[in-house]
C-alpha cells in the first residue's frame, strides 16, 4: 500500500509541476501587439538615456534597466562611453532561453566576432 501512495504522490507532483511550468510560461508571454509597440518605442528610450557620472573610468556607464517599467517581463542593457582613449567592448553571456527571446538591439553594428 505504501508503494502505491508514494507512486501516486510522485505522479501527482510531476503532473502539478508540469502544469505550473506551462502556466508560468503562458503568463510571461508578451502579447504580439505589445511586443511590436516595445520594439517601436525602444529606439526612443535609448535616445533618452544619459550617462551617469563615473569616478572609476573615462565617461562610461553600463546599466541593466527596465525600459518599460510598467512591464517587468522585458529588460535592457544600456551601455555608452565618451572617451577617446579606448573603445568600449561589452561582452554579455546569456543562456539559450534568453538568446531565443532576444528582441533586438539599438546601437553599434555587429563586431568582427559576430556580436552585437
């Protein structure tokens, strides 16, 4: 009897977890019209960003931001510099899920290594 209870609990847990995962993914999906609006508005958001003062380097700023604070499902990495002494190269490591969900970028073209 105990084995049947344990097996039933295991099956119930796995089914519940699978459904929770599907529900979570569905709740985080951004509607197509909303996503289109974000893509359209993103360049304007980028243009409105200003560099914060920095004591540690020559006029540079890198931030993780919510470009549309009312919707926390989307984030942006903003980076800029104004220095003749160097060129800013920013390397980001993201997992495959984030890469699949990459909407786009605004700024410099691809580097020689194929990065944005």
